C-alpha cells in the first residue's frame, strides 16, 4: 500500500495556484506525474500525492518543476477567483468514481489526439507524394522542351543545308564512283546537269543515279588437305630395338611363412610415452595438492557444502586463495543454493584481482538472498559493497557510486562505506568520463 502524502503546502493568487510537495532524497528520477484540469496525482514509491481540485485549472498553461527536495506545481486558474480550499470534500466511493471518469476521459482524449495525428500524418504523406509528382512532371516538361528545341535546331540546320545544296550552282549533286563498290558488284555513275546528246537522252535522266549489277565472280572451292606421313629416324630406331629385346626368364615360385610373437596391449596408451604420461599425472596431482584442496581426496562424509565452505574460509584466512576458490567451487558443484559460497568466493576473487568474476559472484549471491529481510540485510549490504568495489576497479565509477549508496542505505551507520563513497566521488570528479 502506498503512503499518502499529507504534508504539503499551497498558496494562491487570483489567477494562479502554487503547490509544494516534499520529495524524499534520491526519488526525483522516479516521479510519475498525472495531471488534468481537475485532478493531480504524483507517485514516487512508496509515496502517493493525490488531490481533487476545487475548481478547474488550465493544465496546458501550467508547469511542473522537480527539484532536489520538492515538487513544485504552478497551476493557472481558468477563472479569476479566490478558492476557499484546495480540494473537494468527497467520500472514498465518490473519489473512486470521479477518478474512473477522469481516466476514461483522458483515454478518449488520447485516442482522439492519436487519430488526429494519424490523419495529419496521412495528409502530409499524400501532400508529399503530390509535390513529388509535380516536381517530377516539371522535370519531364523541362526535358521535353529542351529535346524539342534541340530537334528544331537540327531540323532547321538540315533544311538550310538542303536548300543550299539544291540552288548552290550550275551543277547538281555529283556522286563519285568509289573503287570499293566494284567488289560488291555495284557501279555508281556520275550524273551532271550538262545537256546530253540526243543519243544519251534515252539512256540517262538528269539528277538520277543508276546502279548496274555486275556478274559475281565464282567462289573458289577449298582444297582438300592431304595428310602426309612424317618419318622419324629416332622412332624407327626405337621400334627396331624393342623388336629385338629379349626378356629374362620368370622367377621360381616359393612360399614364405611368418610367425608373429603374441603380445597383449592392456591399454590403448602409447608405450613409448608411458613414463612421460605418468610423470605428468604425478606432477598435476602434486600441484593440485599444493593448493590445499583436492576433491578426490575427500571422504564420503566430507562431501558437504557447509564443510567445503568452512574449509575455504580456513584457506582464505591462511592466505591460500587458490585452495579457497577450489573449496568454494566444489561446494557450489554440490549445492548451488547457498549464497555464502558465492559471496565468499567473490571476496577471494577480489583478493586475487579477478574483478569480473567477483562482480558476477556478488550478483548471483544477491539473487539467492531472497526474500530481502532483516536477517540477510548485512549479507546483502556486504555483497552490494563488494560489487561496487569490483566495478570501481574495472573503471565504472558512476555505477560503483550508485551501488555503494545502495549499500549505505542498508547499513546507514557503517563509516567504512561512507568513506568509500567519499573517495569514489572525489575520484569521479577528477575523471567524470568513467561510467
């Protein structure tokens, strides 16, 4: 259930109304504000401010300001008058009914605004397409106009050339005979404007070209290629040597018996590297035992997550961090529901400089510390603080400061956490680019 805010102040003028609501520290980024002309609600968990105004205000001209410690509402009245009180006197049922009516009205208004925006967007899209088509049509018109102009210029030049060619002298057009055309069987005769003789008038007409077909020469048939054998003295010599060669006689046949010594291979391992493999296994076993913990050496009654946790704590206090990590990891393999195994392994990773693994183990431990209550408050605070230290070592100072502040809320009397927050904020001020 939310906590209803009753401690607020308000003041008014004939045209305006001012409401000041106290805001808890660190809650300004989570304020949920809902305001209409007759109803205002501000929710910042776990607090709730709600007021049904005595008269309507102009919410479109009003303003809201969220400061560090206060929420300030500057409301503009619709009518210039002094209010006797801030809100209406309503029963719980009347408030619920009025709240439902205001919510339905706001939903209808939101739907209308959405529909208007959709219609306006559709009209703008249609207008954009229409303008694009008009621009495209103008471009086509300009291109057609330029093409027609160029065509007219070319036709005028061609007409001018034709006129000059028809009346440019006493002689007409001459067509000169080309030597290459004879090969194609065409002869072009030259025609002039000179007066022909009476005999020639019957054969040649003025300004006319006569084409005469010449007989085509017969195409020669290709000659058939006759293959002539190529003789080589070297080839003949080799053939003669091969015909005179005498092959050796066949070898005599015999049987050979082979007897294998029976051998037994108990394992598929290579005998040549058996000694090296045994030495390697021995060295690995010695190295694992040097860390102080080998799961294979445990007795059946020692296969217990709590025993592994206590063993890891002993290794951690003795400075044997590798053995502690081995013990915690084996305990997690036996049971992954103990948050203390993850939190203690996170502390060991932090001591070794494995900050990424430290952050991951702290997050897993916090997920297992549910539900949050007084009995696990200190454990949750320790995990949050250790995760903040890991994030700070990784360079995420902004996130580390937020995590350390959350740990301070769980343990408000811890001076060490307060000192860490102060040091982190000073470091962040020197390099604010670290997030």
